[in-house]
């Protein structure tokens, strides 16, 4: 299913998701949402990685933002954003066995990114047109940091995951929402 169809099928959780979903659809339908990062508004994907019992969340300490945060990255031309989210989690955490709880979109966000230096070059301020997926992994599996992007990777309780972030808007509007939405995804008992 293409991204426009996925977004049309997506049921917003709150007003933020409703408005961001509508804006994403307008951009995509007008050919203005881009899969490459050269444009000032481009597609990204994030993952809310939870334990099978839904009690823990995996975060990375992102060097760029100096904060504990979800995992994810740029589409970089890839049209399958779920595959991109899975790849990014594997690259950023070292986890080998990570799987979708659902193949459906979990959340949508339009995120502002201030101008910054990356690998010695200036990156202009831009928008991340973000699609989030709910993934799960075993907290007992080994994790490792990706030195050029993060300085640590760790599991947190749901509450700790929210408070670990130093970004107030993410704590209040994104991470709290992602945790609340977990109620619709019962724990897996294998």
C-alpha cells in the first residue's frame, strides 16, 4: 500500500495527528512531500520500540539533540517507510531481531528541525514529515550505540522514557501520546 493510502486509512488519535495527517496528505497529493533530504520539507520515519509486555521503551541518546529520543531517520529515497524504520532501529541500536507490532502507521508528526552542524557542514532549518511505526524487541537482546549518531542506547519504563527527554515538546506532545496509544496494543505473551 502506498503512503497516501496508508495515511488515508490512518485513524488520528488527537488533534495534532489529525492536522498533521491532513497536511501530509495535501503535500503528498500535490507532489510536495519528498523522499530525499535535499528539500526543506522531507519524509522521515521513527520507531517507538517497545518490549513484548509493553512495559519498556528503547531510546537512544542522540548526539545532535543532546537528548534521549526515539530511533529513526530519513527516507533517503526509500518509499517503504516501515522498512526504513526497521533498518534505522537496527543501525542505531544494534538490535538484530526487531519486528512490527503492526504494519500500519502508529503516529504522524510534522517536526521542526533547527539549523545545525552535521559532520562539519551546516544543515539549514527544515521540516521532518514524520511517520512513526510501533515496533517490538526483546529487552534482553544486546544493544550498542552508533557512535556517529548516539552515545548510548537503553531501555526505559514508559514513564522514564518520557522524562528522560530534555525536549519539553516531545515529552508533552509526542512521547506521552505514543505511550498512551499502547493501550490499543495488548502485550504479547509467548
